[in-house]
């Protein structure tokens, strides 16, 4: 079945550091890909998405490019802030129309 | 944008009692809603898919008699944890899919603590 794999956390960075959170997927066909963010004590919010190969999703300085050849959707940000501390979930919406979430990666940004 | 609201945000109850959590889509109609459970520092586990006007579809290993789901209208789904036990303590999150974009919108989550 469909699956999503993310890099293990927690990830701890200093403010203004470069962030990469790796995400790879296995799916039948051509899924849509998403990054969701969960701030402490809250539900999930959509951060960005891409619906087809080579699409780049971007929001709040975060970017991710849908790479079909490597089945990846890595999340990047050039300069993280303390307010970016959260848990980040990679997800796909596959042929079966069910969302599949990765295990989440906890990011802590230190001032 | 589309908004999904959950209530209550926090609930503490005694063991053996039942607790109801509501999930509402505030500005769109949701024929399908999803209920997730999240353990501390873990990912979301899909519990069930709630379908308006019909029975919910439960994931393997989820007790349907324990977690009652009712999707009585196009904007409201409820999850009732029956005869709650301390091991039911968790963060429960609902979501609904937008009709046009297919995007999944999440509620704020409901933290249940069973004493």
C-alpha cells in the first residue's frame, strides 16, 4: 500500500540555520503531496502542497518540490525562526483517495 | 479558507464515563470527515472515516462499539468514547476534505484525559 517515510527527529537548529526535512513516498500512480505543520497543542495546518511532478509548493519561506524520479518531497527553508518550532508531517493523497501521513519530524529552533 | 472546529478542546473525565467530541465544518459541507488519534510524540492514526447519512468505516483494530461515530449532517460529525478508560487518554483530531480542492482541513484537536 501507499506509505510515507520521513527523516527521524528531533531536529534541533539555531535560528537562521538552513532546514531540510527529507520525505520519500511509495504510491500507486501519481499522488498529490502535502506538508502539514502542527504547533504545540494544536491541530494540523496545511503548509504547502504539490499535485504533479516538478511542481514546487511554497509558503511562509518553506519550499518543497515534487520529484517523481526520486519519489521525494523534501521540505526546505533557508533561514528558520524560533516560531517555526513544530512537528512537520509529510503526507500523500493517493489513488485510493485516502491521506497517508508520515510519522512526523519534530523541529526545535533555538534562539 | 475552510475551517473545521472541534469541541471541546480539553476534557477530563472519570473512568467509566462517556465523552462526546464534536467536529464541525464551519463554512463548507463535508460529506466525509475523518477521525484520528495521536499519541504523544507520534503520528496520526486514522481511526475511522465518517460518512454523512451512513455508518462510519473503521480502520482495523479500532473498536466500533468503543468509539461511536455519528455523522448526522453535512457539517457535523461526533465521536463518542464510551466507557472511557485511562488508556483512551489521547489527542483526537478530526478533519474534513474540501469539496473543490481535495485538501484536508483539520480541527484544533481535543485532548482527552481519563482519570
